[in-house]
C-alpha cells in the first residue's frame, strides 16, 4: 500500500464503522465518504460516478461482468468470445458461462507479441452472432498492450449487439485510461495493483447496459452488488488512484528506466537470456527466460534471500512448468520452463535492480550449466 493511503485507511477504519445505508448521522457520513470516493475515481477514469460498482477486487469484478450478463442478455446471442491469453479469472468464468449457462464460448488466438490476433478475432465474429466479448487491455504475464479503442471498434463493426468487457487490472494507476473513450461496456480493476488495500476493486459499467447481480441481499449499489460497502477500502482505492495519477508520467519513466537498467546489467554479466515480453510492452511487467536454469529454481533461490519474483501469474502458480499465455504466444516448453516474471514499481531504485541482476548472475553460475554469449 502507498504510505499516504495506508495512513488514511487506518484512520477511517476507526472512524467510519457505520453502514452507509443507515439513515442516522453516522451512516450519512459514511455515505458521503463513499460518494467522495466515486467522484474521485470518476475524475481519473473518465466515467460517471453512477457507473462505478465497488467490489472485492478484479476477480469479483470480472465474474460480475461476465456472469451478470448471462441473465441480462435479452435477445443477444448466447455466444461469448475471449482470448487464449487471458487471466485465469476470465478463462474460468467463461467456462462457467459455457458449462452452467449454456453459452457457446470461443477462445481467439493471440499473436507472438501477446496481443489479440485481429484476423482471428474478425473470423470468430463473422463465424456466428456474438453477445459478449472479453479481452485483456494489458497482459498480466508479459505486459503486452492491446489497443482497446481499436479492438472495441472492430467488435462493434462485426458484432454491434455484443457487450464488451475489458480487464484493466494492469492499466489503472500505471497508464492513462478513459472509460468514456474506450468503447467498453464493462471494465474490471483491482485496488492492490496500484497501492490500495487488497480486497478492494471496481467494476465500471456503462449506465445504459443491463447487468444482473451475482450476489443477492440488501440491494446495495443499485441492486447490482449487495452487501454493506467497505467505505474505508473504497476511499483508500480512490486516494491510491488519485496519488498515482498525479505522478503517472514520472512513475512510468522511472519504471522504464529500471527495466532498461536491469537488462543492461544482465547484458554486462553476459548471461544468456530471452525477453518474452514484446516491444512496447508495459514496463511494469517483464517476462524473461534464462535458458539453462528452471524458472522455478531461480524463484526459490531468490525467495530464500527475500527477493520475490514469479514464474507467472500468482493465480496460476500452482501449475508448475505451465503457462498458458506463453504457450499461446508460441513459445516451446523448454523456454517456458526457464521463464520468470519480474514486476517493477516506482518504489524500487536503480540499486535494487542492479542487486537483482547480480544475484541472478551468481545463482545462474551456481545452479545452471551456462553458455556465455
């Protein structure tokens, strides 16, 4: 969490224990704080306050967007499309849409660069009428960036009746984003990705789009997401977004410099490596393979030194040696087995990434049979 957000969050946990649906003075104060959070988020994501639904995070937002359409499709065809490079939250929810709600679900290919294959997308849209399309705006595995406005335009052209959901979890607080101009009907985000508490999230829903609840109860949030709202969490999310937006360009430049310096240090150490993230990817996510050493070996060795990288999305980390995104990009099993994902942030320094590179170099010499370049 951002330190300035943590301070406010802790204070609000003590001050705002009231239910914002209550009509007493405490409840009205909590409601006012919740409305403030909506206004702040609306300003920085270029949406209307009434298009904001607070959730417990990106996964719930994705489930609400996808499953919530199942009972609200009207005359839209029960056919949904997503891509082979999505986060597990989308892929597994699409399977529920197929297995429980009887949808025809298709998975569109991605390119070697990790973005939606536009030719394959158009072919799938022409194959049969489609009622729902969901795609990542920025890949959580490689940082590959899809052109959200262009893809939305293509979908509108070939399937004007379709609802469009975008996973913007890796966008918010890291890249400029306008919900109004995106062409999306829904957008899912998670607060902990930009310095808010874990367990906070938002679903953006275009106001003229129908959506059925998947959580039932007291009818909060326009009867779309029942349950007493987490006012401190919602306000902390809004403050984190505001704080990141105020220095967005500065942060991006700093993180890009960290990524570049890391690669320079690896070059200087003459380690064999392959960058799997495409050119122009988000600098916050680097997928890189070190042939000769398993990614899992490197992860565990660094973890023992309190240096934390991953072999892919944490949600898929239990499937050792597998990475459906890298597979969909066309990388072979040996490359995938040697791949790791490194996340950079504005809190890190040049010294941090230089140290990381040195430790990787030492561990490579210890555990691999390197072939120096």
